[in-house]
C-alpha cells in the first residue's frame, strides 16, 4: 500500500471522510468494503480481489482518485471522477507530496471553488463536492482518446510517451529490417507505434500480437492499428504467459517502477522472449545503453549483436 493510500484510509479512520457508495480510480487496497475499483495497470489489477479496467457506470455518492506523478493523467482522472459522481457527491484525491499533490490541489481548488484537505504520511488528501462548476474543457478532453502527434494516431494520458514517439522506439524502428516474417509480437506495445511500423514495412508478416500491461495503451493500439493481422492483449508478461510462440519479437521494455530505475523489468522481458521465440527466432530490443542486459542476452541466446548505438539507446538483435 502506498503512502497516499494510507493517507486516504486515515481520512476515513478520523471521520474527515464518511463511507458511502464509492468508486476508486487507480485503485490500490480500498479503505473500506463495497467500493467499485478501477485499475488499468495489469499487475495492480491482478493484486486486487475485484476490479475492472475501466468503470463506465456513474451515479456514485463518493469518488476516490489515487494520483500519479503525471499531471495530465491526474487532470484526466479528476475529470472522469467528476463525471462518475452523482450531483452533490464528494470526490476525494490522494497523492504523494513528492509527486506534486500540492500543486494539483491548487489546480483542483481553482477549478471547483476550493477544497478541504488533510496531510499525512508525506501525502495529502483533498476533496470537494460536485456542484455546478464543471472540469476545465482541457481536463475533459484528456479523459478520452484523442488525436496527438501528427494527428494520425490516438492516445491518452496514462500511456507511456502518450503524446509523442519516444526516442528509443524511433531508433528501433529505424533499424528493423524489412524481412521480418511470420507470426510476430510487440512486447510492451504501448499505443501501437512499433506494431504499425512492422505491418507497414514488413510485408511477409502474417500476424502480430501487441501486448501491454496498461489497458489504456491496449485501447489506443486497437484504435491506431485496425489491420486485421494485428491482435492486442492486456497482459502482464512477467507473470502471465505470452499468447503464442513467435518468429520475431520487437520490444522497447519498461525500465522504471515509479521514479526508480528497475532493470529487472527489462531482464524479465528478455527472459519471456527466450521462452516465447521459436528456434531460430529473432529478438529486436532497444534499451538505455547503461542497463545491464548484455549478460542475460549472452547467456540465453545463440548470438546477439548491436545494430545501433547513439550513446543514449542501444538497439540489439538476439537470435534464439
């Protein structure tokens, strides 16, 4: 349980907030029973006893929002929370001080005419009553898939590199050969950039599975890649089996857990790729060049080579 969730539970324990029919966006352990929990990040979703990836039905008397470190995502979740509330309902937000909760509290107070607040566990909880004032148009827009970048694709906050092509994926795409063929996977597909690139530039690909642990990313990828050869899966590849075995895998693995770098995430993706590749299969990966992946590649693949290195990212080809 995060410090912010502990602070939220404290607000109920002290009576600052009262238990009512509620929902919880970005849910962790609920502070009381009978809460409709939404959690779109697959590992966290699997830890909850009961949750959905996206809540659609509103009319709740109380809404809880666990804030993240991403400002636009928080704006979007506050707007969604407001929409899910019944008139006169209360929306309570909890976030860590280090993640900018105080700044967001000021934005929310300005938008809705003031908030009540409580500080505890290096976090803050603030809440307001749903009245006639509505969220800013920009916040409401962020809560849905929308055209971004050059306008040819859709995305939303809560997805990695949601409003631009990240430099690592761009470097990997530039060094993928056109002879990739057969059944392919995009591990950590995000909003679908690499999936779309492979389908557009590798005519011998017959099927591609895009896999991501963030449900919002899968929603965006499905909208961005309508090609019938593409299928998208909401899975935690570290703890759930890949859907098939593959002739090739492309991958820009995650390497952060919260604020901290976590090389074990990328190492986990490499281990999954070893199991999911057919004999002779190819694994194309981009990663920050300082991460300790080469020993694992050397130990588990027949060969590997560096295709590109720009002093920030390294593109590697490993053969099963």
